[in-house]
C-alpha cells in the first residue's frame, strides 16, 4: 500500500474527531485498508523471542502498544509501534512513526 506514516498521522491524529481508538484498529485495518489481521491478544507466550521471530520471519508484522513505564525509552505516553523484521539472529526492526528523526526514539534495529 502507498501510505506513509505521515499519511496515517494526518488521518488519525489524536486532535481530530476521527482518531483511531485502540479498540478499533483491527476493524479499521480490515474495512479501510482491506488487511486481514488478528484482534489484540495479551498473553506472556506472545512475548517470547522465538514467537516474535517466527512471526517476523513469516513476513507478519506485529503491532505493539508501548508506554513510558518503567522508563521513557520510546515514548512519554502510550502509543503504537510496529515490529517489522528481524536480522534472524537477535534483533528486530522497530518502526516508531512518532519517533524523532535520528534521535533515541527513531525507527531502528534494536
């Protein structure tokens, strides 16, 4: 699809009336972007390195929600980011659409 993070930011900016609420993401991906997806899941088994790497190796990006606890490494508030790829060794590429360019919160391999 030809959408940039800026396109999505304009469509779903928090100050707009039609911002994207977390509970609506799965529906919006399916109805607006025609992307098959699973709904949100929370279980410790999904947070293992093996599980995450398996999904990324199968070209399945993972939408995550981060917040500023226990520290503010990625954000000072809650927001969503994507795990997009793996180096097949020990790192994943984190896409942080609201991260500052070339800063500590920029999209990068971690």
